[in-house]
C-alpha cells in the first residue's frame, strides 16, 4: 500500500497552509458580524474602534470596500460582504477591522456599536413550510416535480392505494456545519504582478476566477496559492468572506493583510448543510416488489435561495426499480446562514429517509432487508433509458452479509447483559461525475517527471493519486514523480468536490503522458538526434530503437535539453449520452443500546463498496472510513440548534457535538473492484462521499432492531429511546 506523499509534511508541521504565510508589514483583519437575524443596519459607530491601539482601518456598509459579486456557472453567485445594509441572518459579516496585530483587530471589533431596524426572523423549517417554493431543476435537468407512472395509472395515489402493503413516514435531518480543522482564512499581498492570495479552497482556478470578478481585474492579475487545505467537504468551494475582505483591504492599504474567521464565525459567516423534512410512501406487493414510491422533500435555505439540498431526486429517482414514482423538491427561505454543498449533498440526508423507509417496509413484509433490496435493484434511474455503466451492488450485499455475520441477525435484537444489541444495514449510491481538467507533464533530464494541475487536495490524497497514475502512465517508478497542485499558475484542474478529482485529473494525466511520450519519440528520431530516422518506441522510461535504448533523461541530456513538456485535457463527453454512472455500496452497522440509560453506541461497522478501480487502497480505505464516521456523527451527534432569534445555540466546537475516538469502534471497509472504463480511462469512480451515504440510516435501523423503537429524525438522542 502507498502512503501519502504529503503525510510526513503534515504530521511534522512542515506543510504550510494559507494562514501560515507571513510578510513584512503585514496587517490583520477581523470580521464584525451581526447580532440580529433579519433587518437593516441603520447606524454603525466606529469611533471607538478607529481610535483603539493599532487600528489602521474600519470598513462597514457605510464605508465599504469595493467588491462585486462573482457568478460561477458551476457554483453560482458568491455572496460579497459590506455591499449593503441588509441583514439576512444572525452572524452575517457586516464590518471589517484592520490593525497591526490580530489581537488589536479582534479587540477593536468588539468596540463597534451597531444599531438595527430589526424585523421578525423566520428560523424554523417546520413552522414555515407555507413559504415553500419549488426547487430548481436537478443536476440531470429533472424538474422539481417529477412523476413517472405505469400505463393506465392515473396518479401516484392510485398506485399506492392499489398496493397490498404500504408504509408511510415523515423523516427529518438536522442542519450541519462542515467543521473543517482549518478555519476559512486568507493572506492577501499586492505587488507589481497583481494579487497573490493564500487561502484554502477546493480549486485554484475557481478561486482565481472569483477573486478577479470580485476585484474587477484580469484573471492573469490574480495568483491563488493553496497547496494544502485543512479540510473543505464542500464548504470551501466558493470564495470566503475573509479572502474577499483581505484582498480588497490590502489593495487599498498597500500592505499585506491576513484575515481568519474565529471558530464561532465559521458556523455563520460561511455556509452549512441544509435542514430537511421528507415524507415518503412506499407501496409494494406482498413479495416485496415495489409498486409505487412517493418522496416529497423540503429543505431550509437562506433568503436568497442560493442553494437547494436535492434529497428526493438524489435518491428515490435512482436507487430502486419501480413502475410508479412521484418526487418533489421544495425549498423554504429562512433567516439562517447560507446553505451549500456538504459531503454527499442530497444523498446523505436523502438516504436517511429512503433507507429508513425501506427498513420499515421490510418489517411490514416480515422480510430480510437485504432480500427486499435485491428484489428491487435498479438498472438505471427511474424513467431513464440510460442504464448503469457498471454495477456490482449485489456483490456488495452478499459480501457484506458474509463478512458482517448478517445471518445471525434476528427480527428482534438480542440482549447482552444490560445492552440491547441490534443490526442494521442500508444501501449507498453516489453519482460518478468528472469535471474538465488539464494537466502538464514535464520530463526532466535527471529522469524524473513533474505533474502539475491547478486543482486542490483538501485531505483527499490527490497528490499521491497523481503520482501513482503518472508513474503508471509514464512507465516509471512513482518515486520519480513530483506532483504539484494548488496554484492558479498551473493548468486548471477542475474542482476537488463531487468525488470527481481522481477521475478528472487522472484522465487528463493519462492524455498528457501519451502526448509527452509522443513528443519525446519525435524528438528522439528527428535529424541529428540519437535515433535519427529510426522507428522508436517507449517502455520503462526508456526510448528504444535500432537495438539500443536510452532513458528519457539520457536522451534529453544528449540533446542538450533540460526538459520536455506537454499538456493533456479531459472532459465528460458522449459517454453521458450512453450510460448512467454511479458508485454503489452496502453499509452494515451493529448498535448497542443500554437497557437503563438508553445510551446508544455503535459497536461495529462495515462498508462494502463498488467504486470502480481503486488507485490507492490505503487512502481510499481511509476516505471511506471517514465518510462512515460522518454517517455515525449525523445519526447520533451532529445538529445545529437555531434559537428563535436566529442565533446558533451551539455554534462552536464545545456545543456542536462531533464523534471522538471513544465513539468510533471497529470500522471495516471492503472493495469490490471492477474498473469502469466506460466512465473514464482510469476506470476509477469517486470514494470521497459515498462512505457517508446510508450510514445514518443503518444506525437508525440497527437501533430499531435492538429496541423496537423507530426514530425518524437525526440526530437520535437518549430522549428518543425512552420507553
């Protein structure tokens, strides 16, 4: 197994993240946030703040920094602070204090006095469903209301009424925060070449585009630098407020500016996962064959409706075969922090509802939950003519059942002393996507190679994957590859999100390798070259012809060249018109609930995944384990609590519960490896998010098996399990 290339740098503290950069004359910025959730700033007294020790400038809606709202075709519009006096949520950035030290900026920010015209705030999803609006079309273009009916069936209600067995339930999932270790931050420096911005993000070229649009400068004048990112999970796709404010202030003040959100501000001044409410009805024949599926979803959103958590479309539309399907997606505007992508957006909360409902159907039918799923496996999304390119989900069920000891499970859990023990399982599906990407490969005269791409590695292991695919494509040892990423100066490498990086960047590496090898062969056989006029081939890092060979380094040295470079680009193409693509998995969980205290503990977990070819099994296993732990966290720990006035009651790491080592037991991961070259030439599909999908439902299903109590919301608490 291959260890991470960047591992030693990170564990020894030598990896330099954005905030680790310091420059002479550097200033520090601190964000001022609102203390109401809905209204308008009518006055800001900054007199005391401006006169505080070390303060250089104070910016507000009355004295704003010049910024424009960027709009990305992929990520949508980026919100920009201080451009008006409207307040849409508690904790919204409304000011920026710049001082000689961080402590001076922070202390001065506390002296800013803000007066508001406060209006009533809407903060509860359940209490404001009457405000719901239709969501936008799904990723595949499906409308927010999507219905597929069998011939002769007039409505989904008719199909449900005709079903011999029907289960219905309302499920809810809490809002969540990404809680990445690295807070949103930036260091901005202007010089004769333009702006250099050091900031953790999920794609250097996207960050560059955002910053250039916001600052109204040419893209070539913005140089984004983020070789290391301390976690993102979707929360660093758009440019953060500290980056925008630091860059604008640095330009005005003519000095470098460093800005970082406090941990509490990360919970409000960025964006979170939406809260969801889902109503599901499943109709089936007595043998378990699905006849009808209805899945109605609502999600919370900020007042600008800038993001919608697509739960029904991401799950019920694709996971199981049914002749009758009706799904809806609505969004409710609230005075809450903005919502955005968060690890498995749509699939994670949607799977809790669907897989809980499937478990309820299995109970109603007195059928094994795996058997129910086997009887309803899909060959492609419902209503689509495009079948899955590759699907070995049945193998995941079978192997998982054997490895986990599923045959020992009974319809009612068992007792071990004071603990009630139950088993649960769930399906996991996540779309296999890829984005356009370009990589550059440089072969050097010392027989090493450099692979460069402007993507990001927010802890996913992309650097190591680049070296592995590069070594394989160039037919040289991985140790001779130097992968580089995170700079906008490198070729655009897509976005590190959507579980796309390996497929996107890996495909581009293979094309670039073929191009540079072709150029090397042409160089070798050119007039005056060592293989002039000969037919040459390439293998094992060597050029061969005429019965002799040279390493590419020896050839370059003989030609007096230090290197040769070529680029390769890859993007989704006609394969999207021929197949549907996804990764698949089966999640298994054992839970122990204390008979007297009702404390719930996960005691075992297993995930079996069909994600195409696995490039680095060690890193992929770690990724999937992390995702599964996220699922446990969603089931038993995480949930943002919003007070009536819009304030987050637990907006910090003291009150926002996350699992610790004592909460996570044995975690087993198994791969069902079948390369999917219909999706991309590497044959790999994403593993970054599918580990999260289904696990929360598996936990809830195991709790039901142990206790007989069905809980239809997460996180599940002790109070939910009291008899």
